C-alpha cells in the first residue's frame, strides 16, 4: 500500500459539524495517514477557503477523514482524473515510450469493491490507456510517499 504522509493536498470538503452539515468548502490539509482500505485519507486541515468564520474556526487544526476521490490537487499540482493518475492502474502491462498514446496498463480495481453503478461493467483486469477513465467513478488518487506498509 502506498502512503502520502506529509503531503499537502487540496480537496472539496462538505464539513459535518456539531451544528449540522455546512456548505462545501475548498480545503487544504496535510495527510497524516490512510485508512486500512486506502480509500480514506486522514487529513489535518490547514486552510478552508469560502468557509464562514465559525466553520473555518472549527475546521482549521482539526483532523478529519476524507474520501481520496475529493482530492483536486497535491502540493499545487492539478490532478487530471484518469487511469494514469489512479492508484488502481498498473502501467507495466504494455508501456510505449515512443508513443504514450498507444500505451496500455491494467485496471486493477478489485471486483469485490465494484460500486453498484459499475455492475455489469467490471473493469478489473481490463486494458486501459493512461488517458482513459476521466469519468470513472472508481478513480482514486495514486499517492506516493515516504513510507509503505
Ligand atoms: S478504470 Fe477507473 S479504477 Fe480502473 S484504473 Fe482507470 S480510473 Fe482507475
């Protein structure tokens, strides 16, 4: 499993607060860890744009679990949602250094985690181009970091 501990990410966040759910904010935070499934990032929030003062006060400095699919950038780099940036993409299947558009990897999304929206369209072990998958509901950011377990 890959970890991105210490990386700074920006993500869309709908805060659940004691007084209810607040409007979605653009938040920035430091990755402190990942859940055992790898789907959830544990993040310490350091910025909350577009939030009202009360929400901002409650969010900043707090540690919260977020869905990694809500991540929009890592340390200032915009993330293009595609198979090439997805943690489930195995690029070693048929790389093509001369013409990346003709490269193929395998989608390794585990079938038992397939969401209902993709039933009947299982992509597990399907050959995918790195540019594919822009609208894939299974896309999850590939995070590479300092430590692995
Ligand atoms: S098809 Fe979806 S889950 Fe599979 S590698 Fe591409 S973006 Fe990831």
